[in-house]
C-alpha cells in the first residue's frame, strides 16, 4: 500500500478527550494514594491464557498470551502479602469490537483485603462520583440486587424460575430464537431487560448475581442461590465487575475446570489453568474483594460519548 494513500491517520479521540484521560488517570492515582492502596505493575504477557468461556485471549507468535486482566498476577501478589493493591494499564481481548468494545483497552483493577462486596461497591462509587464532580457534574447512585432488578423490569424471579421460563422471557426481550442456557438468558435479562432503562445521570450497582454466574466470586453462605458478585453501570453502560473473591484453592481449581468444560462444549480450545495462580491459592489468599473497571467506558460516560472510538 502507498502510505500517501492512507487518509485516516488522525487519532479518533479529540484533544479535549485526550486531556480528560490524562486528568482521570491523575485523579485515580491520587484517590488510591490517599487511601494507602499500592500501585503495582504486572506483566502484559503470560504463558497461560484466561479460561473464562466469555473471553478469548490474544495469542502471540511465540505462543505467549496478552493478558485479558491482571487478576491472576494480583492474586499472586495478595498471597505474597502485598496488601491493598491497584493497577491502571492496558489489557487485550480477541474479537471484541463495537461501540462499547475495543480489542485493546485500559483497565483499572484493585483488590481490598478485608473488604466484602458492599464495602468495595461503596468505594468504587465514591471514585466514580469524584470523577464526575471533577467535571462539575452531579450523579445519583443506587444499589439493587440482581433478583429485584430483573423481577421489577422483566416480571420474573431469576432465583426461582425454571430454565425454560427464564429462556422464554430472554428470547422475548432479545427478539431471539433457538436454545439459550440459563447463563445466556440471565445475561440478556440484565443487559437488555434491565440496564437499558437505567438513567444516564445515575450510577447503578447490581449485586448478588445468581450462583450460576458466580465466575470467581464466593457463593453466599446465607443464600447459596446467589454469589457475591456485582456490576456497576454508568447510565446503561456496564463499567465495572467485582467480587468477594473466591480464595479456596480446591473450589478455584474446580471453577477453572468447569470453565474449560464449557469452552470445550462450545467447540473452543481449552486453556490450561495458570499453575502459579493455583499455587498461590494453595499458599493462602486472605479474604478480600476485587474489582475491574473499564476506564474507556467510564471516559465515555464522563465525556458524553456514544462510541468508544471517541476516547481512544
């Protein structure tokens, strides 16, 4: 290709958006410095990929993988006694593109030993509200359980309804046909049946996800139908996903094996679990809560942008 023929060389983010990103990065670091949370840097590449069936890792020519999150490295640091930590950096996910997705994006991830999901939700909302105030913008916030949010919006209790009942409502809301797993149905109920009605000027926390959507969150001892997992939305856009972290080594290995079984069932390659993560869990990770926040999506909300290209 003749380089002179390339016309779309200009960055898609405007000057004001580039300055907003720099300001947000500065304020994030000040927020955690004031709270005694240590900034860390962990590798972008790993010999092991993320086995989460909803995520595909980018593989390099030498067989290594670009990280989809610093989660596993952070858990090794937690097992080594690092205490509260955070990282602000780039992560990579194959096949993710669209108005709210890009294969490379900025992620803020942090872990709080001794916190539960409620304490971490409160801290995350405090951070988000602070960033809006810096833009002279006020936002309200609220928290609601997954079950209550879905029952209000979709007219079905996701904790007691049968699989076929949940799937029927999900197909109706999504205008979809064919078979849906319970996980897929619940995802559609939240994303299309619930979140689309969240007000633009509100930060909404949805907590206590159904146990089948636990990922790497702890199952509630008080109600084993739910997991201590939450998501945070700015308006209708999901910006963060957090857990009371699963620290039991045996259960963690079983969850990763179940993830790989779902990958195999969908015809996708299995990903060997990172043995260093499992060794760290066996060594012991103290009770903690962790969260990953998509900085680019938060910038979209702060800047009133409709497309992620406007902030990158």
